[in-house]
């Protein structure tokens, strides 16, 4: 005989697992952000270099 899980328990488990996954992703995102002044300055400098880079024609090569 199969043990079937009732719908209320299944809904609860889905909610808890989904909420935990969202919180874990939020924590990983916060850990990836630059927090020190030196990291923020380096990020801004890199963004400035990207914005000031000359825009040229892109050459698309076939892979075949």
C-alpha cells in the first residue's frame, strides 16, 4: 500500500522549500555585491572603462 501525502502537507512543504530557496538566492546575491570602498571604486572604474570604450563594427564569423 502506498503512503500518500495529504494536500495540506504537500502545500506546506512546497511553500517552505520555495521560501528557503528564495532566501538562499537573496543571501548569495548579497554576498556577491561589493561592500568595501575599494571594491566599489574598482567596480565603478571598470564600468567607466566599458562606457568609454570605442564602439566599432562587430565581425560575425560563421562557425560552419
